[in-house]
């Protein structure tokens, strides 16, 4: 989703993925695990994220390893709570892996 000046005020839920901030000629990419984006009537934007990290701080190898472990947990004979936590972790790590592949 792109946001330009005079955007209609609204609030949107953010899923796990990349937030790209363009400030003049500089672009910064952050991976967020989720949150909300609020577009205000004065064309400002507020992003409230559970957590956000620069994309370049992640290791593709570590993400692959953690994703394999999350898949194992999500598909194991563990409790329903542990399976749910594993599925959430898989969703976030798959989004992170896609972000790293797009760099």
C-alpha cells in the first residue's frame, strides 16, 4: 500500500511484512511483525508496530533455521496452544523470508 499527500484519513491493520519509509532520496526498510497504520487528515502517518527492525539486520540462514523449527512445532503432537504459537511463528518467519528474498 502506498500513501501520498492528501490521503483519506483511515486506519489499517499491518500484517507481518516490510514497511518502506521514503524520506527524500533516502529509503529505509523495516520488517514489522504486525501493528496498525493511521493516516491522518494532515497527511501524516503513524505506524504502531509490535516490533520493527531494519531488514538488513536479519540473517537468511537464521530465518531458515527458525522457520524449520517453527514448522516442526506447528505440526507436532504438542498442545493446541503450542501448535497455535508455532503457526503464528511460521506466518511471521515466512513473511520475513520473503522480505529477505526481495532485498
